[in-house]
């Protein structure tokens, strides 16, 4: 199976709940290595640019307001099948529908404040990683 990289964001609700370490531990114990990381408080323009694919959707404004409501922890995860693996660990977008034991089931309270972001495919992973990290600041775990 291919070694992949994916972009993960621990959203403002989970940072405020002080569970960055608990979420990192799930990545690490499931074969995902943190190969870049930074804490940032996103500007509105940065959040709008990051979620540009959702521009025009009814939830876009609330999403951007939420993502700029406090600091976020942004990381690149590397490992076998990292994109799908991270999505599996995150659980469904709506925490009420997320499988037991997933990050969203355990740490999120609503579809808006849903604890984590993860890239949804190889193209978005590449673009999202480049949005936050120059290539020289991503350290291969191998
Ligand atoms: P994310 O991009 O944050 O990892 O979440 P996702 O792939 O599971 O969900 P996506 O469809 O990409 O939506 C991005 C974020 O927008 C909010 N959302 N609200 N009210 C709604 O119907 C609705 N749909 C999406 C969620 O906070 C979701 O994480
Ligand atoms: Mg998404």
C-alpha cells in the first residue's frame, strides 16, 4: 500500500477542550506520523481560501466564522493509506452519525463544531498541505 500524506486540522472546539494530545495519540497509535505541525489562529481570508470549494453553500459563512473563532492545530500526517485512514479515525461529518470510538463521536458536539478536518482525496491533500506548509517544513517520517 502507498505511503501518503494528508492534512489534518484540530478545530477550535477541540483545541479549547484541551484534547490535542488525545487526538495526536489516536493518530500515532494507528500508524499515522506527525511530520509537520503548527498552531495558528486563521484569518477570515485564510479560512475562506482553505474552504473555497464550499463557497456559496448555505453553511459556508458559519463554517468560516467557526474556523476563525480560536486557534487551530494544523498537521501533516504520513503513513500507509493516510488519507482514508485519517477519515476513518475522524468519523462522519455529523458527530451524531459518527461511529463509536471515532474522534468526532468522542470529542465533537455538532456538525459545525466537529473537532477535526481531514483531506478527502489525493488532490485535496496535496493542495491543502501546500496551503499551510512549504515542502521543506514537512519532515518525512521514514
Ligand atoms: P472537513 O472538510 O472539515 O474535514 O469535514 P468533512 O469533509 O467531513 O465535511 P465537508 O462536507 O467537507 O464540510 C466541511 C465542514 O462544513 C460543515 N458542514 N456543515 N450544516 C451542514 O449541512 C454542513 N455540512 C458541512 C462541517 O463542519 C464540515 O466539517
Ligand atoms: Mg471536507
